[in-house]
C-alpha cells in the first residue's frame, strides 16, 4: 500500500489530502512516507530503528566471556565495574542469559532433589 500511495503522489493526480482520503489513511502517513523516501530512500517500516539502543554491545559480551573464562565466580556488580558500564544489574543478567551463561553460584553440598513419596 505504501508503494501505491507514493505512486499516486508521483503521478501528481491528487493532492496529499486527496491521497489520504482515497487510501483511508491519515495525512500524516502520506507526509511521512514522502519525507522518509527523500531522506532514506526506503519506504519500509522503521520499527527496527526505533527505541533505545542497547548499552551492552558485542564487544562487551565478548569481554564478559573472557571474564568468565578467567574467573567463573564473577558477580554481576564485578561485571559492571570491569566493563565500566552504567546499566542496571538486570541488564547484565539479561545479556548473560542471552548468551546462555549463568552467574548463579552453587554452594558446596548436595543438590536439592525432589524425592517421590
């Protein structure tokens, strides 16, 4: 539909308001598509570019794996200090979980098992 809207605009048959009425979209969408095509050259949705950029980059993740190899008992706070990040501990936890890594320490002793009774 985006292509049809812009094709109609390019032919110059109707105004932007007329195009919006014809395709049952807002005038803002028609304006946005025209501007987006001029700026970027692409008329696809921009959802992937929206929102806050991640603070933990691939370089940080690589360094995390190195820290785990050096000392597998590293805490989340130690990760944050070593990487010089200002993000939350939850963000570091989520990054580790995304890399299939765990930081949770196990105490010495038997593991808890569920026993059938």
